[in-house]
C-alpha cells in the first residue's frame, strides 16, 4: 500500500532509525508514543496487547524495551494509532528523527 508523501512525513516523526541493526528494515518507535501506549494498556498479557494494539506480545516487549522492530510493523502500528486518534498528542518532536 503506497501512502501519500505527507503521511510518510508523519510516520517519520514517530519512527527512529536503528543504525546498529545493520539493515534499513528495522527501526525504533518514538518513546513518547510507547509510553502513551503503556498507559493505555490494561494488562501486559498476549490477549490484551493483541486486542488493544493489534500486535504480538513479542513486538510489544521490543517496543517497551526500546529495541528495533520491523519497519513494516512500526508503520502499520503508527498508522493504526493515528487513525484511532491515539498518536497525535504523544509526539516528542525534539526526540523524533526522520530517516
């Protein structure tokens, strides 16, 4: 699915390059967004994480621990959170780096 350029700019604000992974397909998600996700998560169980964010527990643990995840996963997650109106207020512009 191709997104208009302005959406890519929004995604770039939430996705942080992960240069130590040795691949451009990995990134980290902006910490402010992950912290807001943590606040909204009723329980850190696989069914709860899947029902709340649509991601696996393994992906959540990586996000929570500020580890790189697949860029495609991060893009889908941020798009989902933006559509739900969840991500707009969490962006920490001074920490976000565009790739």
